[in-house]
C-alpha cells in the first residue's frame, strides 16, 4: 500500500517545509487554530529539527511530492507538560489516506522516541483516537482545551525495536544520538 513512499527527516529535505506547512494549514488552518498560512510554514520550519526535538518526518511519493508528515516534540499541550514526548501534527494528504502512510510515519516517531530513551510517547487528538487505538495506544485521559475543544490523550510505551507493526528497514539517520530521556508519569488522568 505504501509502495513508492519513503519517509525521512524534513531537515533532510528543507525545500519541502512550505509544502508540509501548507498541508497542515489545509487540515487545521481555521479557528480555533491559527488561520494564516505563514504561521503554519513558520511552525513547520521550527519543528524541522535534526539532532534534538522537535523533529518532523515527511512522507514523499516516488515523484518527491509530500503525502504526509508527523512531528515529535517535547510538549504539545500546556495542560500536560508533565509528560514527554508528543506526536505533533500527524497529517496525510486526503488522496493518500487509507494506504498505510500514517502508520509508516507513526512507526518512525515511535522508533525515534524509543531510540532517544523515552519510556512512552503521547498524543492528544479528537477524531483520530480510534486510529491510535488500533495501533496499540491506550487512553490516558480526556480534557477540554481553553478553546473548549475536547481532546483524548493517548499513550504508548516505547520499546526499542518495536513499532506499530510496520517493518521499516531504513538505516538510522546520521546525526541522531540516543539520549537518556525517561519522562513519563505512568499514565492516568492528566
């Protein structure tokens, strides 16, 4: 299903930052989120790290077009700064949904979190909660953001070499030095 799709760090393809930023803007660029495309491009540029969080992985098709992206950052929600790291901005182009791209991206984020020594990885979502549950994520709690938007917080333990049932044979990226991050509250209600 993901034939011809490859995943790498956005930092390795910086020319794709505007395209990833636009993909995120098309998905979320309406209130209560920022509506200005330039904000999304700037945020994507800030999340395009290489040797420390935040980082963004980008999925590209055989022609080099962006088909999806996902970030991993230390924090996402102000209400949950007691746990880290967080999946940030998982998005797949509508014409590529249901083809395994999100699962491929998620496997890279999970592997990176494990390689960096984290005990668990977290995500806050609304409509995508079932997607994460299918791949072994467990609900940790629910909360309502300051905007009134309800979110589900999910958690998945990190285990080196174990991802969301995706076999990815790409070699580790140059410049990644596994750390000793062990931030985890063990779940529970945020």
